[in-house]
């Protein structure tokens, strides 16, 4: 009885979370058919929200665990949902996939990563995704494209407008940048400077590249050039004042008025963001690391 009461509270929370911006025909409700309790709760939610019967999808044989592999997610959950939506002729109206309880919430990505040995994600990204996050990135998942782990994979996210745009390196430049970071960790500033100069030839709008270049120049005792490079870093969007102030490579600049002025600018940044607009699954996005346009699917639990 206690579990049923908690599930009812869950249904009410789902109701309120989907009130704004979506009508009932925009929402596909996904129910774990193996649980009678959850079916009862889902049916109450469907009644309260006036969800059309065609928008309700029941799935069977969902693993009774909190974590599954991305291939299981693809075959047992995501593929049946998208196929059913298509077969029922409601693909053009669905903007959100809403899961009831008792679905695995952690998606292991290792099997997809292992299929692309030449395209390893950065070490600071763990090989896991969430149920709703991987549903949002539905087309990446179907393509087995691990670019879903890219920090820039969500093109709907409204970013800060920077001079010249974001840092979007090709694969070769990405390798060079990772090599540069390793060199900086090893205090090989002269070697790092040479690679940074090549990257800045085509990405001179990227503040972080200018910041690392300023470090290299200062380590080479070219203090005036280092300060100018740091100024370009700030002009092009670098605003991490704490990092700059504590960076031992920039210690010789700390006592200068120019450095203090730049710290003030970092602490009080003025910038614009990209214009916001309503979410739509029908909107397509072209990204430099995808062969085809990408669409997203809103998702909740």
C-alpha cells in the first residue's frame, strides 16, 4: 500500500512537470507492463492528463535492474518506442517521451565506445548515460555514434556568444590539443607553444588557446607578449579569474597593473547568449561531427 501511495505521488509530479508548453497529444507515455502497480499508476496519470490512447506504449521484458548496456537500451526500450510511434502515425506530434517508474536509469556506453577504437572520448567523461539523456540523444544512439558524449552534442543548448564562435576542432586538431595539454602538465612549454601557434592560425577566436599561449610565453620570459596573449584570451571569452590568479606560469605577471585589470574583467564579464526558441523534435541541427542532421527528443520520468 505504501508503495502504491508513493507511485501516486510520482504520477502527480509527472502531471505538474508536463503542464507547461506541452499538450497531451505531444507526450508519449511509456509504461513497464510487467508491473501491475505501475500500470495502475500510469493509467491514473493518463486519465488525469487526458493522454490519447495512441500515445500510450506498454513495454514488456524490461530488465529488473537499475543499469543496462546501451545495446539493451537500444533494442528493448528505444527501438520499440520509436517504431510504435511511427507505426501509429503520431511521429510528427510527439515532442516528449515520458517514462513511468521501474525503468533502468543508467545506460552503460562501453559497447558503443569499443566499436569505435579510433574515437575514444576524453578521459574526464565516464562511459555512462541516463535514461532520459540518452532518449534525448535518440538519433545518436540509433547511429551508434559516440559523439553523444561530446560536450557540444546538444545543439539546442543556448550557448554564450563568443567572438568568432566556439572551438570546434577537427579530429587532427583535437589530437594536437590533447597533446598540448599533456605537454603543459609536463612543463614542456616550448613544445606546447609550437602546437598552440598552429592551432591559433585557424582558431584565433578561442580564449582558452590564447590563455595557454600566454602561459607558454610567460614561461619563456616574454612577459609583455604573455600579457598581450592573456588580453586576447579575455577578449575571446576566457573568464576564469581564479585559475589565472593561481597559475604559477603567470606568477611574473601578477604584480603588473595590466594583469590586475584583466582579472577585474574576468570577474565582471559582459557577454551575450544565443537567442532562445521553443523546443521542437522537428527542428534539425547540423553539427561538424555528424554526417546527417540531428533531431532531439525531450524526455522525462
